[in-house]
């Protein structure tokens, strides 16, 4: 999801790499789950998130839509996001103690928080969102440890490729005057990258790369 704000407004004014230290440590939240409620449709999922969820929960994408996910339009593209539930709009994956029941395979946005990504020149760096986490006296932690994603180099390649692919899709929809083109493109993306299951989390990057190659060929981009 694109945010039309300056980094000065929302960050500490610095950009970080995976090897940098950043003040994000919060002592495992100590029971706080403020960032897991009232988030609306902002916890957008990418194909790796859905792969992790389907494999971790032993279900398919449709089952997730029937229970914990919803579809929404993000910059002109239909993408899945976590569903908030109840009057307090809590994440559906919070347990009775307010802890994440899927922590080991939680989505990428959850792994990042309170960090964000700043994209430029075909890649990205991280920034610290200064007003999002309610915890004070946060400690320094290495970005790669905080993000807690195996093979973080390949993950960076995937995240970057997915981001710029969606940008291309958005531009194609904006340039087209045919509503059916955008509808068919969205259905194509949902089917190829989300509905069609991946063999395993371990082979995800290879499978995604092949699907992305196929999509770009089919779309002529």
C-alpha cells in the first residue's frame, strides 16, 4: 500500500539495511497487542504470506477467505488482507490472551512492524515508523533479527520483485480504458499467485520466480 507522505512525517529520518541496528525491540510486547487491532484492511498479504498461512494452518486459500482473510482493492489491484473481528476490530489470529496464534508463520507486515519499507531505484530500505508502536524505551536490535525471515537475501529479492510487478500491473490498469481488462488482470493475479497452491514454503522462491516469469510473458511486460 502506497503512502503519500514524507519520511520526515512518519519516521526517525533514517533509512536502514538488514545489517543496521534499529530501536524496535519491545521485550516481546509483554502482553501488548495494540498493533493487532483497529488496523482495518491495512495488513495486506503477499504470495509468501499466503503460502506460509496455508501450509501452517493446513488449508487452502479459499478456506482462509472463509475465515480469516478478505479481499480488497490496493492501488487498483485486488489483494488479500487480514480480517479484523469484533467491536474492538482485533486480528482474527489473536488468541484469548491477546497473543499471536500464528507467530511462527505470521505475515511479513507483522514481522516488520514498526518498520516500513522505502522503495527507490529498484530496491528498498527500511525505516522506523516513529508514532506507530505505543511501547516506550525500545531497545536496539539488528534489522535482520527483527524481521525474522529465513534466507533474508532471497526474501529481499522476492519482496522487491513483487512490489515492482504490482506497480507495472497498476500502470497497465490506469492506461487501459477497458474495464474488463482490469477485471481479467486481477483475476489472473489472484489465480496465479494466491489461489493456486505452492508445493512448500521451502521451494516458494523458485515457484514464485517461475510464476512471475510466466506472468510477465503473458502480459508482455
